[in-house]
C-alpha cells in the first residue's frame, strides 16, 4: 500500500474508531470482545483499502464488515472464552442512569442475534431499511420483520420488568 493510502486509512480509522467500538459493544455487550471485533474489522478494511477508499458509502461498508464479523463470532462460540466478570467501562449518558442503561442492554442482549443487529442498525445507527438490508445481506422485508419483532420483544420485556418492580 502506498504511503498516501496508509495516511488516508489511518485518518479514516482514527475518526471512526469510537463509533465503531460503541456499535460493537451494543451488539456483544463486552468491551473486550467489542475491541476484538473492531480490530478484526479494521484489519479486513486495511486489506481492501485501495478499493474501499473510493466507495460512496464507506461507513456502510465498514459497518457491514463489523456486523458480519460479529455474526461470525456468534456462530462460533467455541472460539471465545467466557469472561469471569463483566466490568463496565465508559460513561453514562446524562439522560439515562446506569440502571436504565444496564436494563436496556440486558433487554437488548436477550434478543436473537439478527433481531439485535437490525434494532441496533435501525435505531442506534439510524440506517434506512435498505441500508440495513445491504449491511446484513438480506431482503428489506427481513429487515422490517426482524426490526418489528425485536422492538415488540423489547417493549414486552420492558413492560414486564416495570411490572415486576
């Protein structure tokens, strides 16, 4: 790779690292695994940078790499060690307390992987149905049904959790 390409790659990755890491955390709820997913994703991007840098929707391309990497890791649980203790990192958002955020992450973690991926892409990443379908490599109808089912499941579980309190 040329030096100018390496500089462009480095600049791109530097500016996108935090959003990629947060997106990966929403998927797997483990900061260490999120870092691994991002590392694998940016390594894949590096290999294809000369071709990828000219893409019109580079962010979508990188998110697709990240989501496919996460799904690959989910399908191969024997490749991962189970953490002994979950240590939270990062800061809380001002509008949401730690308990609320942890409760939401628990609800999100209970969703099946494809539903979780569509909810994260549609709600957190604010992607369109078409962009989400492109990232996940499925039809727009599948995205719509997974999103609807995922949000319904989140609402039902949240209502059940509130009723239990």
